[in-house]
């Protein structure tokens, strides 16, 4: 099978490693890729959000399968353009990717499907915003309706901050605050059959102790020993199956990766958000534990044959990833710093680039995603932080408490 992977972050490097390790994948290309992905794939230049350009590249490479990593190309219609050329694509259509592309759309689908989630109002005027904030109370949760690369959500007890964010966004969704630990559950689906991956936990805040601003994600681990035994079955039954059925009913089936972001509230798991693609950095740990060949799994979802796939196989043990971010991330990340010690197994590249003289340099906010597997979470944690200690990047920021609460049984 010839595979083309679209994207250039840590998630895509993890996907590339999984695809390259699948014996059924005999050719792997990536566009635009990064220096880590270049170790296992042939890189091509392409504007990932240009559907015609991606489809043309897939034809030129005689790809059998295109795997789209990030949300922006999906929302732009890249999967539709690839499929229009008769090539299988892992990733939802533009219409189905609206589950991530519009928070108001996602809420509408959830309401129609009876999915447990926070009560909410979609608002466009200051009056509507004020009424919703009054009704739902503090802490206020204000979400930009559209894609905002992890910066669209404000959770605050400060009414003025909530109102200012709403005014900055235009259309917002204001919702009830959900309390409880957060879990990311990834579900591979062909629109009908749904195969859950292992639940993982992400750390969204920049600093230790969940302090500081929200980020794209500063680390993750799996499995979640503390989660209820029936969590995955319950979320499949209450959330995933009704959502997939509602999307089919609307004539826009969702096929690809449905990312269910959950809060485990005292009233049970409730949806915080849907995404239409693998989460970053949770993918780095989930795929580190997946033994089933990745290309076959994604191809089955892309070709409507997921129901025929044998059950997934998982490695024993645990995995953790620690994100190393650049100076001043997330506000104004500094790029162009030289990175040393990063070209070793386990160090997944996110925002890196190769300078003309061959040096590896930082090229984004989240630079590396340092990933390790161990017999248990403590071993995996020690191994990942030992790898982090070997990395030199001026101004680097990383959390020292990824998975610490789980190791110390404090969740
Ligand atoms: P999102 O972009 O929707 O994932 O939101 C980013 C983060 O904001 C989530 O990971 C949560 O920590 C927080 N958040 C979003 N919605 C809620 C909510 N309804 N209640 C509490 N926290 C929330
Ligand atoms: N880790 C959060 C996300 O990918 O949206």
C-alpha cells in the first residue's frame, strides 16, 4: 500500500512512525512533513489546506491511501478532493468535519442525538451573551464558534474577561462549566462501525499544577488506571453511536477519527468537545501502545471495512509524552533556536526545521514531544524525563508533572 500523510506536527510524526512500521505500507510520503518525519517518509511540499493541490499530489504519487492529520485541511475539504480522484482517504468530509469546525454545529448534533454535554447557548450579540452568562453563572465558559488552534476557549470567574472574549470572537458558544477529570477518547470509524482506541489524558495548561495559559497540550499519558471500567462502553453507547447515527441521518456520515473530549463529572461522562482528527499530544502515547498495524486500521476506516477488522491489540505497560515548547509559547513563540540531543528514538518532532547548514532548529511553539514506554507509568515517566534531560534548547519550557498525579494515585 502507498500512503501519503498530510501534516507537519508531532501527531503526524507519531502517525508516520506507526505507518512506517506497518509491513503492508511499502511506500510512505508526507507533505509538508518535518525533519523527524523525513527519517521515515519521502517529503513533498504542498499547502495542506489546498484541496486541489493535495489531491494532485496523491495522484502523482499513485497513493492508495491519504491520511490527513490536522483539522484545517479537513475543514477545507481535502478529504473530499482526494476521494473525488478515486483515492481512499482517512479523514472526514468538509461537511462532517464541522463537528470540529463549528462548536454551534457540534452542539446542535449533540442535542439532536441526545448526547450528554454541557447546556449551552450560541450567541452573536452582547445582549445574548449577557443573558447566557447570567443564566449559566460562574465559572464562565466562552468558546469561539470556529477553529481557533486551541485558543478559542476562555474559562474564567471574571465576568469582564468572559464578555471581552465573547466580543472579540463574534459568534460564541457559552456553556455550563463541567467539573471532573478530563479524558480524551479516540474512535476510528468508517461512518458506521466504531473502534475505540485507549483513553488518554492530556495536560492543557502551560505550567506545573495546571497553572498558566491554555495551550495545544503539554503532555499526555495512557492508560488511565483510575478511570471507571465501563468508561469506553458507556461513551460508545451514550455518545459515539448516537452521534454517528445523527451524522448519517443528516446525509453527512462522519468517517475518520472522532476525538471525544470528556469531563468525568459526578453525573457521568459529558462531552466537552468533538474534534475531527487525532489529538496532539495524546496520539503520541496511544500509538506508542498500539500493536495492531496502523495502516491497515486507517485503511479499513477509509474503505468502509472496519467491521471486518479483528480486535485491536495493545502492548502491556504505559506510555507518556512530555512536550518541549519554545521560549514565550504560547503567546509569541521564539523560533530559530538550535536543538541538540533530539535525534534519538522516542523524541518526536513537532515544530522543528533543518537549517541550511544541517542544524536542527525550532520552528514552532511546541517543538518536541518526548515519548517513552515502560512496564508501568512510573517507569515510562522516568524514561521520558531522562530523554528530556538530554535535550538542549535555549529557553525551552516543559512541565515536570506530566502523569505525576496518576503515578501518585491522586486522581
Ligand atoms: P476545548 O478547546 O473545547 O477543548 O477547550 C479547552 C479546554 O477548556 C478544555 O480542555 C477544558 O479544560 C476547558 N473547557 C472547555 N469547556 C469546558 C466546560 N464546559 N467546562 C469546564 N471546562 C471546559
Ligand atoms: N490535545 C488536544 C487537542 O489535540 O485538541
